[in-house]
């Protein structure tokens, strides 16, 4: 399991140029967020929209990573939770005229419940069989969404079209797409910080211990069943929030956009970004959003061929993903700089 | 009553296809304790090879034999190149590699042969049999499935190579001590599974038509069948495949309508795994800690 362990943290005592390493860490992070916040003003509305989608994926990938990367439960069906979040937002906005942003907490709570409930039978399924059951969930999702007796709510095959996207408040002179990007960025940053704190604390150690050695974890007093179902719930919560955000930014849901390939794309994002890493979610989101744009020019099938090859190549050559690679490179650079 | 019989018979025919893929899944599971998610896509790709050969003017059965041989080789190569290095890696790595394979086969097929739906010829004459409970192709496909099953049974039961393969799956260390090349037995298992998948693909293609996504549902039904019968029991898996085929048709026709058919597979898979993970005929696994 060593390949899945998170990269070693820089020692708090180490210092560079008179400042402790941790301060540099936070400064770098603040600078990155600041750059991400001013970035949309130099980009077109469409490019902003694409970046927003990448951030939405990043949140979903973070959710899947908590479950698969940290807890070791393989899910190939997270597209289903994404779909639940997206449909809850769409139904609330179109049928009940709820404020779009208020649908996010609702989607989060419902997905937490749905994930927890799906996590209960999942307790009895080890590795491969869980992958199989969740894969079946992923394949069945579009069919369930098209179910004709629920058409009144879900819009059946046509899906739901939402007429307008939220505008910037207080008459701020920001375009719709830029405003959506900024809100999504804020939500993504908060969600990633929460995930970081969750995985580094007592709970996080319990989650990782269950992955690495379930029996030892039980012996140490970790309630494995409870933690596993809760992890499933929290993971679904993240993915559900991403689903609701995607409805708000795209203003449209349709059953066929939540097929098994969505779940596979999220898995690709986790593997490329880096299993059991926080920053990996961002790399993964950017990858699954932008790679198809480039590959589409070769052939309609090319993006998926590349996804498949990237999956296998990363498993062989870079099992810690881009995040692991970047962290290792940074660690090497700072060591040279110091020493 | 008449329609019910009809549903049952056509369920048996599709069940035969599920049974073949289930058999392929069980073969790999027995040898490696893994479930190959790419099994369906590999079968789909083999079927495209057969289609291309027939398009080039090759007679059906020659194309059939060549495709099975090519799939056998392909399966062995995949095991040697991609699966072998993952032998000691965590389950997650294997699953990711399988998903990668699934996606690659799916997209390469779309890339080479385009996504337009193609019709695939049936080798069986189009004469009506037994009233109309069975189309000739359905009957032929079921027979082919049973023949494949019989061959697999005879191979494992009566040949020394089959015995060696069973031994390698049962106990690697002891097998090595008596001179069995365990690595090659695993590769051969992959080869056979790919070949069985190819047969199933060629049998199902005339019914569902040939396109890159034709196997996605079939794979799930096969999973459900294999689990229902017991993932470590080839005969059970075949029976499970037939049961799933009939169940899917009857439930689809009378209870929930055709558009929710895949959900039957989902419910079956989760149901079996939760209620009786060893399946109807499988061994109950006890793990030592």
C-alpha cells in the first residue's frame, strides 16, 4: 500500500530564507488563490465557463478521492451521486423557484444520506465486489433517470432546462460567467480546506488506517463499519455539491450526461491528480475538463483512447499522480535551495 | 401463456450469451481472483475483427475460427504485458487498469470502425422452428454456448493442461514445485477467456447489432449471472447466466417495462452480494486473519 501513502509533509521546523517552511506553504497557497481569483478578468466568458467546469469536477474528484484514495473503497459509480445532486438542484430551481445557491446545501444533505445508505450494503463488499456493484449503479443511472413514472419530476429523456443563471448581486459589473466562476472557486477552496482538515485529523487517520489494515484499525478501537459508511456519505456529499454546481453553471440536466462514462472520468481525475492527495483534485479536474478539448481535434474517439492509456500509464509509471510528482519535485528543489 | 413461453425461450437464448461471458469472467476469477471489467469490450472488439474479415470476403466459419485464434493470442498478450506487472499491486490498481482497457477497446473500436451501427450475419439458416418460440439464430446461439461449456468442462476435467491450470489456480507454490509454469497458466486462462468472449460476441451481434457499446449491458448481466451462480463455479455461472436471461426478459415484459431492464442487473448484483455473496452454488470463503 506504500504507493498510496500521502507524500511526506515538510517539517514545520525547516526554514527557507529566514521564514518557516509552513509560512512559505501558506504564502504560496494564498498567492495561487489570488491568481485564480483575478484570472477570469483576463479571459473570455467561455474560457471562464470551462474553468468553472474544471473546478466543479475538482470538487467531485475530491469526494471520490476521500472514499477511494483515503479509505480504499473503490467506487465506479460516483456519477450517480453527481446526478442526484444535479437533479435536486434542477428540480428545486425549475419547479419550486428556489434560489439556485440554496439548492447546494439541500443537494449536500440528500447526497450525504444517499451515500450513507449505499455505504451500508457496501460494508459487506470487499474491494473488487464493491467496484462491481458501484459499476452497476453507474450503468443503471441514466435508465433510472429516464423512468417514465418519474417523468413529471425529472423531465424523462428530455431532462430539465433552466431558463436563467444567477447574476452577480448588488449590480456588480461582473459578467454572469465570471460571477459563477468566482463563487465556484470560493466553494471549491472551502471544500478542499475542509477535506484537508478532515483527512489530517483523528478522523482522517482512522479512515486511512481502515484502508491500510482494517483488522489493526478495529483493534485500536476504530469503529470500522461506522467510519466506512460515513466516509461514503461524506464522499457522496462532495460529489452531490459538485452536481448541484454543475446544474447552476450549465443550466441544463439530461439523463445521458450521467452515464457510466461520467463515473469513469471522475476515476480518471482521481488517478491523474493523485490518489490520497488534496491538491490532486485540482490537477484532475483540469485534466478531465481540458484534455478532451485538445484530443477532440484528432478524432471523436481520441479523448477516450487517451483517458484509457493515461489510466494505465499512470498506474505503471506515476501511481501517486501529478500531485505526487509535483510534491516530490518541490521537495527536491527546496532541499537544494536550503542546502 | 403463449407470450410467457415466448418470453422464456427468448430469455434462454440471451441467457446463453450471458452464460458465455459469465464463464469467461469465472475463468479469470479462478486463476487470478480478479474480475475483468474489460471482458465485454474485448469480446466486442473481437466481433469487429470477425466483421472485418467477413467484409473482406472470408467465409463465416473461417472468420469465426480466425477470430477465436486471434482473441486467444490477444488475451495472452494482454496478460503478459499489462496484468502480470500488477500481480502484487493493490486491487485498486488492477481495477484501474481494467477500466483503462475497457475505455481503450471501446474508443479504438469507435475510431477504426466508426460508431455507426452495423449488422452482423448469422451462420444459421433462417427457417422457422418449433412454431416460433425460438428464432433459428437463438437456437443456434444457445447450442453454441452449450458446446463451448461442454468443451471447457472436458478440457478442465480430462486433459493434463486443464489439470495444470486448475492446480495453478488452487495453489501456486505447490504447482510450481511439481513443475507447472504458473505464469503461463494464468496467461493461458486470459487467452481462453478472451476466446470464449469472442464466441459470445459473435453470437450476440446478430441480435443486438454491432456497435462499440453493444456489450455494456451484457457485461452487467453476465456479472449478475456469475455472481448468482457463484463466481468460483463455472457450471453455476452458466446456469446463473441462463437464469438472469429469463428473469430479465420476464420481469422486463410483465413488471417494470423494458426501459428499466438494466436496473434488474443492478438489483441482482447488489442483492446477491448482500444476501448470499457466495452465490447459489459457490463455496463460502472463510478468510484467516
